[in-house]
C-alpha cells in the first residue's frame, strides 16, 4: 500500500471492528474496509500491472465509491474521476483523452459509458473480487520513478 494509505492499515489494527463507513443501508468496519481496498487494489494491479496507469471511476457517491478511490490509490494508479451525471458524449471524450486501463462503474456509470465490457469493473463484481483477493496486498510502487521512466 502507498505511504499515503498506511493510515488505513494502522486504523484497521487499532480499531478493527469499529465502524469506518456507514450509510443508510450498511456499515463497514475498518478491518472490512482494509480487506476490500486491498482486494480491489490487487485486482487492478492484476488487470494492468503498469504503475501510475489511469483508472476511471464513474459512480454516484457511495460506500463502493470510497472503496474504489482508496483502492485506486493503494494500487499505485492514477484516479480519473468521471461525472456520472454527465452525458455519454462528454464521458466518451474524457476516456479518449485519458486512455484508462479500467473503469470502475455503478449501474448509472455502466449505462453511460459505451465501452468494451472487459474495460469495466462494475460494483456488482466487488464481492467476488474480495473473495478472490482477500488475503493479498497490493504491490507498492514508487510512482514518481514510474512516471519518470
């Protein structure tokens, strides 16, 4: 995990079962949050092992959005936030300009973004990704040296 996200590991060790994120439908502990962030980060690195590559995120604010943002950073990727309330044409132009290696989407983002399905990672895949990668941690990359090469 990147140094900027080491705080999450520390919080998970110190406050594991305490609630980290809560919304109207669910609660997630610090331990669960760390497992989810690490699992998604590993999945992103498996999908594209190049450090600092771009990952789009097109979704409304939610627990999964927070997990996605943290996972993108933990994977050493560059976050490309996409407005899920924009038009398909606007999003298409941003995708052409940024060339993300993956796009994380909720149902709204999935409907807006017209791209190959293998490029998208829908929120609905998160439980399976967590089961697959739950015991792994993302590789640490020195993003500054990757950007300079």
